[in-house]
């Protein structure tokens, strides 16, 4: 019994023209009979007219080269996808995937590149490239074959995978996950439309009813939306997006959709690297998210709360709900940070300063530490005016309070002096302001 099976030994030709479907499926069935192993695909182009069907656990596809081990869909292809992982039973869904690299050329035919159904634990795809994907199909698609709130797949690893559309028309997301959890995508790239398209369409990554998904060093390009999260039948949570690169995203870097009373919780997006345009953030029925939006626009609907937004341009954050915190980060115009533009620290001066404003966004007052004194100023038509100060120096017969007042239309700012003992009555001193 050989744990590594070469498809050429079962009659595959690999000239890019001859239909090798039957030979490759025979090789797969030989591995199924011996309860697992490696399906080896040499560095040639193997044309297929039928899906390659793996329905038992423990079978991995291994290419000789990520670029030169190729499966190419023929014009008369019949099937759901070039490669289908579909276990016979729930218990037999473990330990399948692609190791060491493979290219799937969908040839713009009506089929997915790789389809995983009800996969559960120890599933790994490494160095898989799927190209020329039809507008109505996905490069990578992971779904269930049964309906139900508790029907899930889990524990998938996609590393250094790549998917590219054949045209600039897209109806289906390039990476699609329906009811999966504990999924890690590392260095995965998605072109929802053909590269360098002037009118890109479609979603790069689409997660429906998913939990515990992490994106690390992934990228989305030439898409309407980079990542879409949909809570259709259940609350979803635990989505982490780190070191994401976006290039020419038309609508949203992150788009959330919630049906009925479902919510999207605990989403973390660290700063993105944007090339050309990078889209915006749309938070709907979203709670407890932490978004480093930087200079990208953010819209928060009235059903979202307890979110934290970090922005270098708080004016680009549209907050329609109560209970969200908006931190305005330092930029060239405003060093320091602000909260909802109502409270700003060190906004316009090198001195430690707090700025307070009303709901209209106009600066109304500021508190600053200047010359070791604490000063309170109110904004008037011609600038900030000192109204009150706490002075550090201790002088005889003088308080540490300074007040602003007007005499004959002349504004004066004077220290409040202390009167003689008992000048304010027995046991009290008067406070005196010079004329």
C-alpha cells in the first residue's frame, strides 16, 4: 500500500487537452480504499471535464509546483467545482486539503475552483492559485449541505492562496464561507474582478454566519467590497483583520449586514495598507468592534453601539447611534487626539491643553497649563478669551485666583487680592479686584 499516489500511474496524460478526469478520480478512489494518503499531481497541465471528488478523510492533494501543477477545466465541464471535498458523514470530514501548491484554471466556465462542504477540523490549503473564475462562481467556497443554526464547519487554514476573476463582472464573492468558525487566512489574495479593471465588481471575502475568523496579511483588490460580514440566522463574532492590504476597493473595506435582530460583535480591524482607493467602513447592527479607520470614512447606523473608532479625520465618521466612542488621532493639523470632537487633548498648542465643544462641533472652551498656571478660556468671535486662572505663585495678601472682567469696555485680567483680616466680617477676609 503506497501512501503517495501519482495520477500518471492511473493513466493521466497532462498535455492540457486530453480529458484526465477519469484517471484522476480513479487515483482518488484508490486512496479512499486504503483510507487516506497523498494524491500527487506532477508539474503538468491536466484537463478535466468532471469534478475531482474527495469524499473520505485523510486525503491531501500535493502538487510538484504551485505554478506548474495545473488542473484546467475543459469547455464541456460538468460539475460543481474543479475540486470538491464532500465527506460521506460528519465524522469523516477531517484531514483533507492541498499541500505544497496547485493551480486551478477555471477557464471562465460555470464552476467553482475549490468547493468544501461540511468540512470539520484539520483542513489545510497551502499555495493554491485559482484563476479565470466565472462571474457567477467563487474561487474558494466553503458551505454546508444542511440547514440549521447549529450546522457548522470549523478549523480551516488557508495559507498563501490566490484567486482571480476572468472578467470585471462579478456576482459571487471570490472567497465565500457559510457557517464556518475557527478559520485562519494567512497571506491570501483576492481579485474579485480581472486585475487592473477600471470598473471592479464583487466581494473579495464574504463571511455568512461565521465566528472566529482571522485575516493576517491578506489582500483584496479590484473589488466593490474587500470583506463583507453577514449575520443572517445567528449572531456572529470574533472577526480579526490584521495587516490587510486593499487596492482599488470601490465601496467598503469592511461591510456588515445583519438580518432581523441578529448582530455582529467583537470585530477588530487594525490599520489597513491602502493602495489607490481603499473603500470605507460600514457598520450596521455592529457592537463592541474596534476599528482603526485612520483617514477612511466610517458610517455607523442607529443599531450599532459600544464600538471604538480610531480616526485621523473624525469628520469622516458618521455616528448615528449613541454609545460609540470616536477617538480622533493625531494628524498634521491637529496633534493629539479627540473624543467625538467634543473633548480634545493638546489640539492646537504645545502647552498641555483640553478643548471642549458642544454638539455643533464648535470649540467653546479650553483648559490649558501655561507658565505653570492652569487657565480657563472661552471662545469668542475674535478668539479665545481668558476668564479664569489658577496661579502657581503664592504671594502675601493675594489669592491664587485670576479673573477676567470688563471696565468701560476695557478687558482686564487681574489677580484676586486678599483684604485685611476681618474685612469681610469677623473671621473673614474680603476678596478684592483692582479697579
